[in-house]
């Protein structure tokens, strides 16, 4: 099918689309991509604490797009360096709040389980952790960890086992590992967009 024949394609982008999207979405309008993602988003929510202007926030948002989080909340500073997101923030529901306790309390009221990711004493290993499908993944910042009020509200605290000499890993890396752990536990192998489209057309 030529690009111009698909109503999702922008009319003037027939042959060049430099956006960071998979081949299935090449040449689609932004709104059409967003709508397709909304139809398949998963139940987990990502909360990113941004009290010290962490430049890894953008990478964590990119990871949230890769694993198709329901939404992302940035707590503290609104601004973040978007370069690491590679444009994926345009396809995520990204919100901001300065009141993290209110946010977490509201999400708990919706039946969500709050899981803080931090390597503190008493935390459970991520290996073998049983994720609830309706989970909120809370990430702090490498130097200061998850905030005390978020730890107090957390139903679980998990840490990522490490095998070398480094004390910690940044939130960009940690968030990708934790989201993959959730996906492997709850979601299983993803169905390709092309497979889903074929199944829909057969019905």
C-alpha cells in the first residue's frame, strides 16, 4: 500500500518520516498514532520524582512508551530535558504534580498497588517479584532515592539486584528494568501491531 492511500498518513509526508516510531506507524498522523496507543495501553502507571532536575527523566518516559504505560506523572519540577525521550513524550499521557502524597493516595483509592523502586534495607528483590496488574511504579533519583513520603505510602519496595561494584544505577536504566519485569510478569510477549490489525480485519 502506498503511504498516501492510508487515511492515517499525513498528506505531505508520503516518503520521508524521520520520527522515532516503528514501521507500522510510519507516515501516520500524530493523533492517529496516539489513538492506536490509547486503545492498547496497559494498566500500570509510572511516577517519576524530579526534585533535583534529573536528566534521566526523559529516558524513563521513553521506557514508559516502550512498555505502553497508562500514564506518566512527573513530581516536583515540571521541566525536564526532553532530548533523551527521542520524541516519545508526544505519544504518552505525561502529567505533572507537586503534591505526590495526594497523587499516590488517589491512585491507591483507584485500587492501584504502589511499588517504590529503591535499594534500601528491607526491600524485596525484583527477581521473582509478583506484580499486580494495577501497579504504580515510583522512581526516585539516583543520589537521593525515593522520597520518604512515597516510601511511607508504598505497598511494596523492590530493589534491582546488581552483580558489580557500583552502588546504584540511574533512573533511566532502573525504570527500563522494572518496567520489563512488570511486562514479563503480567503481559507476556507482545502481539505485533500488524498481527492485531490482521485479527481485527478478520472479525
